[in-house]
């Protein structure tokens, strides 16, 4: 079952590229079927294991015999399940949304090809147990995303895509360099094996060097300040569904997931790395929100908030306490829901009014009630207003900060939360409330499929808080937290699970 | 994350009576809205949020779990935001400002509550008794919660949303939330944290008293120069909070009882005042004082209610506002008389607060004289009167709640001890303080005083009537050499007179700064934060090599750290 996560989107991308040109609906149908089946697959992977223990299942690619370092492995553990569900949930909804939204672009099938490639890359990053494969999948996803950012092929999109591609390639090269050095040091590419070898060999300067390379490389993919500068150009320029994918899941899968996987499970986190991450997280949190509050471009504002919210996730994770990791992962899930909803809202506004400038819109609530109400819910979620989902994860993160005796970071988190609220008040005020502008009298609500997607996401925002109720937590978040908590024991868990 | 769900709510005298009051106000406001909001759009939404608000408010006051309190409290900010947005012109701006201040303070409250949870290991409110001495964290937690309660109730410096909100939001919403419900909740929280959750020390009490005194005077000074009826009432809503904070800040039983009683009274008369304001606006379509006048004849019920409520808020005996203010003064005086407090600093602060409270009371009276004169007495402006339709009394659904509240003003004033104090206020304090309350009202006995006042009034009326009979006046229109007899110049709108206050030299400067919003924490923070934003945007110049340099610099620093 495990390779299906890569095989399905990859083969669908291939089929669409063959016949998409001739049958107009191929892309719509196949892409939606594929993403839906991936969602079902990832949810069914949850129920397939026992609750409580760290359960890991390993798949040998190509059925190679022997033990690491021989062969390529795919690993499914609690964290991977959690990430797969988050990713495929968002991508299934985004695919549904694209049916109507992408009508205004030519050669829609190419969009679906790239979309499926990106999905294949991200799924691959999550389930792979091999360093080099991680890099390959990461590049598949990144390159697809460069192309998708440029999909509009206007000057602005091309410039953004160029910046993104350059900076992304630089970070990829550093990651590759890091992987190469790690290979030369441990003579293995299997993550679990590397972890075991490193534990045996002990810490040395080369590991520190590799750590920095990875911190910068994945930090750039995750858009941590000061490696964030590509994001505010790239995310707004992409078509709205892709913005939702980029901000909602791509930076998390390529950035945060890879970062935590490598540092927690493979290299092992030391005190210094954790403090560094904590600092970078807090810095992103504050810098992102300050930049966001001055923006008048709806999507750019959202993009800066992604930087800020990523900061929360990293802050939570880098506390490395059970509560902190729980808060970080929970916030990751919540953020992917409400941020993709917000980008889809902005897409709906662009679809109907043709502008992203907040000053040019006003009073859209009258004409676009579904968009307005769902975006209100999403804004409340990101601002951390109870009872919406963002509140719970922020609460847990701040609790974890206090518990870990990091009062200063807790304070910054609170300040960031206030400013987030302020900037979303601005969005709500200028875009949706107030008197409707004269030029916008003819605006219509978006088509049904787009509305449906926004409503589904807003319902998740509304009831997302239930995830921390023990019954859900046991199945969904707890296994992921446990994997990170056992740290380098991951090696034993994986090596022990090899059939 | 194992919260104990078994002790979610508690019931004691304090929160039960506040919960009852909340329910009462909800009913009154819904009745009023049936009249006021008739014919508007999105009514279902409006009632839905009003009812949800009252349910959540009852939840807040009855909650015994800090996190439950936090969730419901934050949710109330959201309902307030939605309700303000239902309103008319500029309501989007007011709603934004309101929610940034209220929601922002909720975030601080979150921090405070988490710190308390961390310090005590429990989230059950009735089990927490933290001392402030020697613990920085406890002080921080207290301040965070105090900020939340200040922002909700509208004490300075977190007050600035109230006047804006009062001006722009739909009137029943103003009468419901900022005027009554938010006061009840904010002061409830303050009372709860001052009495139960924390054990305050002298410094913190002084701090609260100073905030209270400052709020009283500053807000009432702003109220004096307002030209908009609703905005004026909004500033008074801020000013009155000062008394409550001052009362609770005294830290001695009678002061605290006074503060809580004042909270109840304020909710009653302030709600009543806003409802009268709503009636006036409903009929005349304006709330600018210059464009009003002479409504006493046309809207007698509104006039009487407004008059009673104005007397009550100004602290004129025998209305309820007087009793609670008197109790607060007694609290302050009692503190002066306390043998332990011989520190000169403490004494001078107390005297300062006492003076401020009294000045505030006098100025409140002054500004309500202005209001009564400008709205109900004087003449209705010519140009407006000719164009508008005939102004008459509002429909019953709109005056019944008003009359009811005015009645309570009198009832709670005349029978202050028999009804509200004995049944509601004093029992709510008994677990913390048990004092012989029989003597605490000093030499003020409202029943006797009312009798005397009434006698005086009746005698006055009789003398007036007799005098009128004897004099036999002749009324005639003035003759001014054949000119038109309409005397526009002779119309005193009730606004100009108070401009004198602005022209006093120092005050002039202060008012100018206030109008430029230098004292508004919202605008102040906005200025500071936008400076930071501008700097950061200046750094983000969009040049790719710059960004690459940041990445490399970041790497270098990290290499240095990881070395």
C-alpha cells in the first residue's frame, strides 16, 4: 500500500500529460479521483495500527533482500501518517476547488500535471526512509512548484518564480551537499541506518557542519527568517489553489517535516540546535507579522502570515517537550487548514472582482456571503479566537513555553497573536465589511464547487479543536508526537520493523 | 492536557446575582430591539448573536475553570465584533478597533491564565489563592488579567474603543454590550481576581486606585466637550468604570461593596441612558447635540427616564448612583482613618483619589446638564424641524425597558439597603469579609432623606403654584421693529457654553493632543508598529542578491554558533 502514495499521483500526471490535450475533462476527473483516493488511503492508514505503541511499517522498494545500507525503504510511522493526512486533505480540497477556478487559465491540463507531480513529490518526502530519495522527491515537488508559481506567465509571476527558483536551488544544493557529506561520514543513505551509525560514531565537527547546511536548506524551504525572502513573492503570484498548497502544505512538508525528521530522528537535536530553532521561530513569528500588517495586497498579506505562523510551529516543536511538540504539530495541521482556506478566499475574491488590492474592495459581504463568512471564520482561527481551531494550538504552544520556563518566547507568541488579529481585522474591514464600492455592485458569488470547498474547510476550522480530545488525539496527534519524542530511538524502531 | 471537567461551574452570591442581571438585561434589550430594529435586514443574525452573547456571558460569570472562562471570554469578544458590524456608518472601523483592543487583551489574558495554571497546577478558580509578594510571575499574571478586565470594562488606557463603538454600533448593541454587559463582566473579573484568585498587596491597590481615579477625571473631561450624544455617553461609560476600579482598589470591604454596587447601578442607568439616546436618534435621525433641542414636550417619557438616569449617574441623591458613590468615598475615607496606613505616600494617593472622584462626580453632573439642556430643553432647530416629520413618543416596546430601568434607579436609591445591598451585594462579599455592616452607611439614611427631598419638592411646587396664581403673567411674542420674530440667535444649543472649557490654556493643549489620538493606546501602538513595519519593508527591497546575502549571513552566524 505504501508506494501507492507516490505511484498514484505520478501515474496520473503521466496519463494526463498523454491524453489531457485531447479530452478537456481528463484533468478535472483524474486529478480529483487521484487526490481523493490518496486522502482515503491516508485516512485508512490511521486505523490500520494499534493505538499507544510506536508502530512503524516499512516497505522495501523493489523487494530487495538484505539490510541497510542496502536497498531503498519507505517508512510509515505516526508522524508520516499525520503529515499524509494533512497534506492529502488539503490537496483533495484544492483539486476540487481548481475545477472552477482554473477555468480562466489556458491549458488547464498542464496545471493538473504539475499539481500531481508536486503531490507525488510531497507524498514521497513524507514516506521515504532514504536520504537521497528525500532529496529526489524534494526536488520533484520544488521544481513543480517553481513552474506552478509561474503558471500565469505574467511578468510579476515570472519574476517571482525566478527568485523562488534561484533561492530554492541554492537551498537544494546545500541540502545535497549535506547529504553527500553525511554519506561520506556514515557510508549509508538509509535514515535509520545513518542514525544508528551516528550514534555509534559520536558527535564531531562534520556533523555540526552538516547540521548548519540542513538548517539553512530546509529552513529556506520552510521560509524561516532570514531565509524567507522568496515566499512573499512566490506565494501570492501562484494561482490561488496553488498558493493554498504552497502555504498550506508545501512549506510544511519540504521544510518543517524534513527538518524535524532529520534533526529529531536522524542527527539528533542538541541543546544548541533547539535554541537556534527556537530563536529563528520566534524571529519569524514577529518579523512575518510585522511585515504582514502593512500590506494592502490580500495574498501578500497572507503570505507574510505564513512566515509568522511557521514561526509558531517551529517554536512549539523546538521546545522538544511533549506539550510543545503537540502544540507545534497541532498548529501545523490547523495552519494548513485555515491558511489554505484564506488563500482560497482570496482566490474567490480575485475570481469575482479581479483585484487583490484591499483598498479597491469593500463591502463584499453583501454580494459574496459564503466567501465573507468563511473568511471570517478563517481569520478568527488564525488570530486565535476561541473556539476556532487556531486558538487551541496557540494555547498549547504558549502553555508549553511557560512550562518550559521560556516566558520571553511566550510573550512574543502573545504579541504575534495580537498583531495577527490586528492585520486580519484589517482584511475583514476593507474586504468584506462596510459599504460596497460603486464599481463592485455587479459582483457575484463564486461557483458552487468553490463555495463547497470553502465551507468544508471552515467547518474543519470550527470544529478543529476536537482533535485534542483524548479519543482523537490518541489516534491522530499522539503517535506523531511520540515519534519525535523517542528521538534517535527511531533507528531501532525502523530497523526492527524491516521484514 | 487533562483538565478536570467535573468542577466547571460554581455558584456563589457574587456570580449568581451578576448572572441574573445579565439575563435581565438580555430580556430588556431584546424587547427594545423588537421596536428599534424593526424593519432592518439580517435580523435573524442579530438576535442569534445577541442570545449567544448572553448565554456565553452567563457562562463566563459562572465558570469555575480558568480555561473555560478564557474560552467563553474570548468568544464574547468575537460576538461583540459581529454585533458591531451589523450597525451603520463607520461601524466597520469601530468594530475593527474594538476587536483589536478587546481581542488583544484576551491574548494577554491567555498568557496570564497559563501562568496561573503553571504556578498553581490547577485551573479551578476557587482553589487558587496566589500572593503577589515576591513573585514576579504572579504579578505579571495579575497584570495580564487586569488588562483583560480593563479592556472589557473600558478602564483607561484600554478605553478608546468604547466611544467609537458607542457612536457607530447599532444602539441596542451599545446599550447591551459596552454599556451594561461588558461592565458587568469586566468588573466581575476584576473583583474575582482581586478578592479570590490573588491576594493583593498595598502597591497593587494603590495602582488600581490611581488607574480608577485617572479614568474618572480624564474620561469625564473628554465627555464634557463632546458634540455627539452617543459619544458623550460613551465617554461617561468609561468614566464610571473608574469608580468601580477605584472602589475595588481600596481593598477594604465597604469600598469593594461600593465598587460592585456601582457596577450594578451603572449598568442600569447607563443602559437606560443609551436607550433614551436610541429613542432620540430613532425619531430625529441624528445624535449631534447642535441639531437637537426642545424634545421634552414631544417625548415626555423619554425625557423623564433620561432625567432620572442622568441624576443617577451624576450621583444626585436619592438615586442609586449616589449610594454607591457614597460607599466608595467611605471606602477611601476609611482607608485614611486606618491606623496602619500612616505612610505619607499612601495617604496622599488616597486623598488624591478622593478629590478626583469628587471632581469627576461634579463634572458628570455638569455634562449631563449640558445633555439635558441640549436635547430636551431649549428649542428644536428651525431648519431641521421644518423638514422632518412630526416627532412624537416612541412605541411601547422601546419605552417599557427604559421606564423599567429608570424605576430601578429610584428603587435601588431609595431602598438601597433594604433591597440591593442586603440581598445582592453584601452576601456576595461575606466569604471574604465579615464586618458589621449595620453601621457602614454612615449618617446617610436614604429613606429619611428621600422623604425630606420629596417634602421639599412638594413644598416648592406648592409655592410655585401659589406664586403663579398671584402674579398672573402675560406671554407675548417679542417685538423687534418689524423684523421676523424668529430668533435664531437666541437659541442656545447647549454646546457652545462648554467650549469655554476647551479654551483654558493647558486643557486646550491636552484636548488637541487627545484629538490627535496621542492618548489612545490603539493609535499609539499603531504608530509605533508601523514604524517597525516601515523599517522591515525598507529592508525587503525585492533585490535577489540582497536576499541571498541574508541567507549566507544567516549561515555564517549559524556556523559560528554551532562551532
